[in-house]
C-alpha cells in the first residue's frame, strides 16, 4: 500500500505538471499568435515562442501517457480490459497532440517564406495557412474526444476502487461526458451556451494537489 501511495503522489505531480505546461504552451504562447489576424506575419517574429509552446504541449501529452502507465497495474485489478483501453486512449491522444503540434511548427516555416516573399496578399500562402490552421483545429478536436473517453474510464475505475475521495471520481465522471458533448457540438457547428466540461481542469488541479498530499487511499480495492 505504501507503493500505491507513492504512485499516487507521482500521479498528482504529473497532473499539476500537465495543467501548467498545457496552459502556458497553448493559451499563453501558441494560441495568441495563431489567432492573430496577421498570423502569417506575426509567427515569423515569434518562432522561439511557438517552439517553446509546442514543447510544453508535448510535455502535457507525455504526462498523460505516464499517468496511464503508472496506474495501469493498479486499475487492471478491477478491470484489465478497461485499464488497457485507458492506456490505449492516452496513446492515441498523445498521437493526436503530435499531429496538432505539427501545425504551428510548419506555420513558422510558411510564415518565414511569406515574409521573405513580400507578398502579403498571395492566395497560395493564405490557403496553406488556412489548411494548417484547420489541421490543428481538427487534431485538437480528436485530442479532446480521446481525452474525454479516457478520463471517463479513469474516473469510473477510481470510483470503484475508492483510491481517491468519491466526490472527485463523480466530478470526473460528470465532467468527461460534458467535454465530449461540447466537442461534438462544436464539430457540428453548434456553439454551446456554456463551456461544457470546463470544470475538468479545476478537477484535475484539485485531484493533483490531493494526491500529492495523500497519495492513493490505502483501502482495499472494491472489486
């Protein structure tokens, strides 16, 4: 049980790490540049910022995979098939994250060529830029779809195991489907009235802090 508590503390640290790295990488470094009206020009002057942002997003993906690998030996005691599915979904999520991160990296090269060419109205550059923006958007949609499915399995198995307080498990089991609903609504052109699933970030911050302090609870698995 001491081993489980130690694993829980590592998992908690990884949750906080991934929240910090993704928030800084996506919302602070990458998105403000890519969402700029003059992004084809602005990206060329923000190359280092984009690269650092991509690296931080990749750390986020690695942390999610690491969590899945660490908890697999524990969760497979409840349901090995679901535990394997959870690991698989995290790997797919990370793959989609890599595809998403190719977009800003390729845009840095396109932006440099755009500025060098001195043709701000060139339709070819605009079309390629729009295509790379669309690649990031749809890859991110797949990231959130696989994230929500993986999170649902994760919190369901934690609920059964009683390794964390059940209110955190229930919170996750409610939040994960809301993330999925929000992504699907957006994909089909509907704007959710509220940001569905936005509470999942707060859930993972609280879970991370709780696990760092307490680790996984020492009760026997409720199989």
